[in-house]
C-alpha cells in the first residue's frame, strides 16, 4: 500500500523527517570562466540530485534529515561529509569504503582505484550555456546494491516520514536501481511517504529504453513524482506536445499527467518546476502541483525575466520546498509556493543547495503572490 500525501506520519515516533537515497559528488565551480580555462579562484561545493533535497530540508527548513549514500574514506570524502554536516544533515548512514585493500566488500586501495565522484560545473553566461563535466565512473555510489543499508532498522525501528530518491541514482550503477526499488517498496510498506524526481540525464544513461524500464518499476511505489515534460518523455515515455510560454505549457502538461496518473493510480501528487531560459543568466520560473484524488491543480505565480547566478539545483529545491510544506502540515497552495520560491532562490546563490532560511522562502512566496518588487533590507 502506497502512502498518500495526506497520510504522512507525524513527527512523533519518527527519527527522521526525510531521508534521501542517492549520489553525492564534489563540485568544482570555475566561477566566470569556462572549465577549460579554469586556473584559480575555484569554489568547491558538494551536491547530488537526490541528496540536495535532504540538504534543503535540513538547512532551509530545519527538518531532521539523513542521506543514504557512499563515499571513499579519504580527505575528499571527509570534505563532502563535512559540507553535508554544515547543512544539518545526519551523515551517520553513509556507507564508507576504506582504503586498506583488506579484501572486504567495502574496501579499495589508496591509489584511487575507487574514488569519490567529482564534477566541474560552469554556470555559463549570456548565450554560452551552463555545462557540467562528470567523473563518476569507479565511485562507491555506483557500487551500491540491496543489503548495503539496514532498511529494517531505518524504516522500521527508527522511523522515516519521507523517503526520496531519483532517476540519477537509479541509472549510475549496475544494481543501484535494485536498491532504489527495494527501498521505495519497503518504505511504502513501513508507512513512509515516498517521493522521486525523474531527473533524466543523457550523460548518465543515453539508453532511454533502459531508463524507462527502471522507472516503470519504481513508479508503482511512489506517492509523489517530480518530473517535467522532457523528463516524462525521456524517463517514462510520455510525450507532451510542444508549447510556448508557461500557460500553454501547463495545458499540454496537464494532458500528459492525466495519462500518467491513469497508469499509476498510486500517485497522489505530481509536480514540477517550469523554466523558460532567455539565456544563461535570465530565466522565467513557474511551478505546478497536481492533487490526483481531488483532480486539482495548484500553480505558483510566474516569475518573469529573473537574473540568476547558478542554474544547478532548482528542481531539487522545488522538491524540497514542496516536501517541507507537507511535512509542516501546510496546504498544497502553500506547498507549490514554497517549492517555486525555494527553487528560484537556490539559483540566486552559488552551489547546488540554497544559502537561505525558511523566512526568506516565505517572504519570496508572499512577494510573488502580491506582485511586489524587491526592496533592500536595511
């Protein structure tokens, strides 16, 4: 039985408000020059499509979160762990690979035979698009499989209100999909609300048929699916007609979601952010959320021509904004507003995760609803 959004467990009796299963990487940001010209002044962040949700829920919304991921126990892994801790995330469930070559399941050498994932993300400028170069082969996250985490202890005895995972993690390794499907199934059985972001990336898995086969196995265990029209096409095979502008897009998206929810009646919520990019620095931003049982749509105010600093993490922050509202007992109108506000704010600060608090999210949601400008705070 899949848990619906209105039946999320109360905080009492649960150790965690949310747990994210996925990959985390070290991100290098060359600031205002393309990666090929990167020399100095480089910024370092941590980030991952799934773990970003846990970071947003903990840092911005002060909720109790943890991550299920894997790292090599070396200084790079420690750096990533420390950044997660700075966001307020419990890192006690990380599966560590030692560097002792002791022959055990979770052991590697000290020569980098297995290494922590790294990416270089250039933000782009004007007509030069944002570009990310990944180094995720031979990372411990790609080796994760069923049995690597004590799900009975986590989901049963300790208790989790929300479990989230995503389409990046399911495709990065030979058995990561098995682990994600098992975790989603067992979470739903334990009374945990399960969410997943399709997050299709051609650089992760160019074979769309493989992605679709996997996502069709995990979808029946979900209560909340996050996916825009291109994700739904690439990762599940649902085509949306071409559109122009947010309103036209929304009407086309609604038709697709009707097909999706007819095929997967277990879903109680479906939603996504909408991004209209004028160039790498200027976007329009919207969001939509669908209550399946009530057949009701909720949309956030469209923000038009907003300058941004970092395109990465907007979708993850939309998901965490929606989940935060649900976990705090807010209605769906508030949830889509928080999702949209958190999503745009993360793109105003560098890195995959936001550097703002809940008050800033609420203020931006209120500003957008009222159509107000942005005033200096003094």
